[in-house]
C-alpha cells in the first residue's frame, strides 16, 4: 500500500490562539516595585513539569527536566494576587547564595529553613495562611482586546518576617476570640518534646492536626514565641 503524501505547501492546518486567562487583579489598586507589602499564601502550591534547554561548555545542548511549584500569595490591603514559581525537584543548599535554590533561600529568609539531610514534606512548609513581607516584580501583558494586564511576581530576595506592628491585636485563632491562644496551646501539646521546629511540624503532620493548629505553631515560631525543646 502506497503511503499518502501531503503537499504541505498548500496544507491548511489549525492555529490555536494563546489562551487569555482571567485577569484576577482587574479593578484592584496597583502595586509598585518600590513599596513593601504583607503577603499570605492563599492555597497550597500546585506543581507542573517544565523542560529547559541548557547550553554546555562544549556548546552542546542538554534538555533539563524540572518540576516547578506555583505559589499564589495575596497582598493584604489591595487583595492583588502575586505569583512565584520554585523549582522543587532538585534542591541546592550551597554556601554560595547565587547557586542556592530559590525555595531554599525563601524559607531561610522566613526563619524556617528547609532540612538539609532529607527531602522536605512541603505540607509542613507551604502552610496556607503563612504571612511575610516582601516586594514585587511587575510585568505587563496584553489581553485579547489589547488592554494592558498587570502581572505581579514575588521578589524573593526581599522576603522577610512580619514586623511587630503587622501582628498587633491579632490572635492565632479567629474561631475562638475569647481564647486567642487555643490553637497554639493545642499545637504545643501535640508537639511536646520536639527539639526543633521541623520535628514539631512532623509531629503535627503525623497527628493529623487541623490547619489552624499547624498555622498557629508556624506563626508562633516565626514570631520567636516557641522555645525548644517544647516542654
């Protein structure tokens, strides 16, 4: 049977237009790259595979397969969504900061460094509701109607802990205002005997602790309110 030939000179195929995703920051107050903002993680990150070409010293090309985690943070006042992507399939803890993985630097700046001797359980580190300060990198794009769309990305090197003024009058549990430390008390009870923050988070994970309890311990650790070992 003779294989059918296709004259690609006259071939008419299908063109798939670039998808226009919903502008989730439309109508919100604009952010700028000079100011510092307070951000919170609004949902657990999702991952996706990414292929990237790398030019070697001998000019040959190598395809590198990566796994990226997409994180979405909400700015406290304007409610703008700020995005960042971290490579998570390979972690570099090198002393030279320029070679250190971005996700490693991120958690170091928060005061909750990733464990170096084992691959992290991301549920213990990307805690929904976690908050911090930082700046944004601004990029613009065009939608299908040629309108300018503002896109904000987290400027990871500027990340730092919250200021005391950011937490004034707050409690660890909005569900129990009369007992503001109830969730933290439960967390400390479940994590009793832990020598480190990582060990404490492991115990909460193994105990199936609620999000509020995990968040209470995470935030208290950032605020320097947890003494180890936990008595």
